[in-house]
C-alpha cells in the first residue's frame, strides 16, 4: 500500500507540471552534472598547470567530458549519384585563417563569415563540375595557422580579439563545425588532412621544453575529430610526433594524386618571398622520396606566406595558399605587399592528376 501511495503521489506531481517545467527540470539536472564535471576538470587543470604534457591531456579530457553532454544533430546525407565514370575529387585548401587576428578590416567575426562563405563556394563550384562528371568526395587540406596564437611575435597580444583558450575550445570548433557540416551535407565523403602551423606553437618563438605535439592547431584538429566521432562519412588524419612526421602529411588520393602538405614556415627566402626556397626544399624532399627515405608525392600544398601562387618545379606542381585575412599593415610596411582574402580549390582525377583549379576570392564577404 505504501508503495502504491508513493507511486500515485509521484504521478500526481508529474501530471501537475507543464511540459516546460519538466524540460526545465531535466535541463537543470544536466547543468548540475556539467558543473560537477567542470569543477573536477578545473581541479585537474590547476594541478597540471606547471606540467606541460599533463596540461594538454587535461584540456582534451575537459573537451571530451563536455562533448558527452552534447548530442550533435546528424548532418543529412546528400543524394547519391549513380554515375561512376570519370569521377573526380574536390580538394579544399584551408589555411591561414589566423582566427583571432585583428587588422583594420579583419577579426574573428569576419573570419567566420569568410570560412562559411568558402565552404559554400566549394559546393557551388563542385556543382558546376558535377555537370560533367560525378564528385562524391571532398578532401580538406588544412595547412596550418587556423588559429592565431598569443606569443608568436612581440606585441601580438594587442592584435588579437580573443584568447588562445577561446580560439581552440569555443570559436574554432563553432566555425569549423559550420564549415564541415556544409561539406557533409553536399558530399558523400569528407577526407581531412590536418597539419600544424607556426602560429599554433604554445611556447611562441621560444618553445623551450614544449612537446612537439603541443600545438594549438593540432589541439583544434583533435577537438574537431572528437566532435565528429560518430560521423562515419568523415575521416581525420592529424599527424603527431609518432614517427617524427608531425609537421607534414602525404595525402594519397589516387595513383597520380599524392599531395605533400605542410605549412611552409620552414622555407626561407629573400625579403619574405621564398620562391627559390620552395624549389630547394621540394627538390630535396623529392630526392629523398626517390631513395625510399620518405613517401613519394606528385603535388605540394603550403600556406604561411598569405600570397596565393602556383609554380612548376620540374615534375612537381606547387600551390601556396592565400589567407582569409585582409589589409595587413605589417605586410604593407615591411614587405610592400599585401595578399587579398582567398583560398585555393582544386579538382583531381585519381588516375590522371589535377584537372582544374580555382582561386576562390573572399574579399566581398
């Protein structure tokens, strides 16, 4: 009888509440659990603040715990094409977003608009190509400096609009989720190759004892792979220090479509324009590949210099990506040069190589 009375009492209480009240209670419980987990993680971060490797692990743990409470909506899969003849792959080159950077015409808000606009233009141009042949897959070559960092050069803290924490855990994931959701809604498969840039180094110019994996670009890439952990149509390749190849990646998209991807900050040149330096580096790496000392490649992708260009270096074709930023006063003063907001978009046929290239302009966004 007591059990029955207890059940009836709970049922009456339940029926007396509105749907809004019930949802509020459920949300309140979830918030309490989140606060409990966050308090635990803050204690871990406090203990780890003087131990660099432990600090990185604590950040990843914090992100994973919070993602467990977020049910990310699934992205609808595009309608599959039955055509297979002459199928090609779209290649979106994404680099040098410099997320929190401030110039007279650039900040985080502008960066977000341009990254989203670039994703939409990738889809628009792929649809034009689809009139001639099927394109089911897009490869994303993220070539570094997606975030801006805080200690890369003197006075940098006065030229950013958000902290490294906010870039990596809040603004970066929000913007990149918009970008990848657009691609997933329009391509059956997304293949991401994510390498680091120099602006992601946590120790700035003087890295001292930081681990090679302690790079904010890599952290953002790893967080994105956590966000899409349940999405089977997206694949992530994020090189780390295992095998000592943490600064580059070889994306194998087919027999004639192997791309060497790296940021480009290790290339030197005269007055900031290192075209000779690119040739020297790539010819050296190609020789090493011919001797079996590293994987071979057909093409090369880099960023870093914010100046879009393409060149032939014997049998290697190189694309240097632009940036989404605009009006860089440092480049104006020191280099008497300034790139306009843009990103490369390529198309390749796996057995024959690159078939088309677009320089996607973003200065109207």
